[in-house]
């Protein structure tokens, strides 16, 4: 239930539907397992838990959905080895060199032959739609995986105007100034981790771990032309995360007090998950608002 990462997207306009209508639209795109010849499959599963039934879980102004992905594990080395053997047999039998086009066809044949015997791996990604506030929060820091969720929502809705947020001030510049001048907003506290990129030399970076971020060592990197790419912060005593310059959050960790707030519901897993979900949404909404404010607000 508790997000481990967060990739935020803005909704410039309201979706124009309610949770019941979203549920109806997702029903036509539920998850089905891979067929023997299928490399991967994706679809919607119950949002709250596998034991639940609703594809959309609504609590107040927040809706949660969950996309499941199943993929066949087919090591490239195995495919390549068998393809090499088949190409060698063709070359020997016909006394000629196998062309690149033929080799690609052989690789495809080998892949199709091996897929029915391949192991499968599955994973799920949750997303929270805060339609009234104009946000979609995805429990993943990967742009590719997050886009898969958005694309599946677009297929169900026909249109989804979700965009990456842009703030008035560049987060990389603002976070660098925080370290240089010790002017971090009062809502946040520095942790002991940061990634810096050298603005003078492309590809040059420095990772700082376990070192106070107001130390002379860190300030020397900044004075030499480095800029913050990622910065570990704590938001009150509630949440810790690594903030990326694109506003995504990695290694999101909620305090024990927050995670244990609904321990009295431990005997009813679905009730517990529902109560935790509302706390999760309220915490994310507050954290998102303070982060955007720290970077000057949303650029219009």
C-alpha cells in the first residue's frame, strides 16, 4: 500500500467522469495472463488488494488504480545460442552464408519456440488520481513504467492530458542554493545524501553518501561548478525521500507513526488498507504542495 517512489503528473483539466465511470471503462481492459506465445501482458487488477473486487478504489477525492504486468523471462544469451546453432545448420546444409535478414527471422522463430517454456514474472504499479487537485501520482520513479500506466489509462478514457509538472524555479538550481546558503525551507530538513552533476563537463558526477550536506567537502563541490541532481530530504517527522530534479521521489519512506496509525484494524486487511490509503493520499498531497511551493509554484 505505502508508495516506495512517486512520479507526479499534472492534470491541466478535469477528467469529466466519476469513480464509477472510470471503473466501468477499466472493466474492458482487465488483466489476463500471458498466452503461451505471448511475451508480456498488462491490464487492470483490483486496486486495493488482490482479495478486493473494485478496479477503482475511491476515498474522498482520491481514486486508486493498479496496473499488473506479466512478462516472460527469456534470456538473450539462450536465444542467441540457439539461433547461432540453427544458422550454422542452415549454412552447412546449403553451403552458403546466412544473411542478416534470415538471421533475424531465425531469432524470431527461436523466441516463439521458447516462449511457451519460459518462466513468468509479474509486478504491479499503483497510481492515485487526485482529479479535483489536478494530479496523478504513480508509485514508480521510472519514466517508462509510469508512461505504461498513463497509456493504459488513455486507452480506457480516450484522452488523458497528463503532463510532467514544471515549476517557476528549476529544482536543481533551487536545491543547489539551499546547500550553498543554508536556506532550506522550514518544512524540510536535510538528510545525508546527494548527487551532483558538473555543469562544465557533461557526464561528470559526484555521489555523496553519509556526509553532512553542509560540510566543507560538499560546499567545495558546489563552489567548483557542480549542481544538485538529487537531494535526500525529510518532511517533518513524517516522510523521507530523495528528491530528483524532475520532481520525482525515490526511496520514499513513511515514519513508523504513520504506518502504524491503523494497527487496530489489523484483523480486517481491507479495512486497514482503506484507512491507510486515505492517510497516504493526504500525506502525498501535503508533501507535493510544499515541494511545489519551495520551487516557486507551478509554471503556468
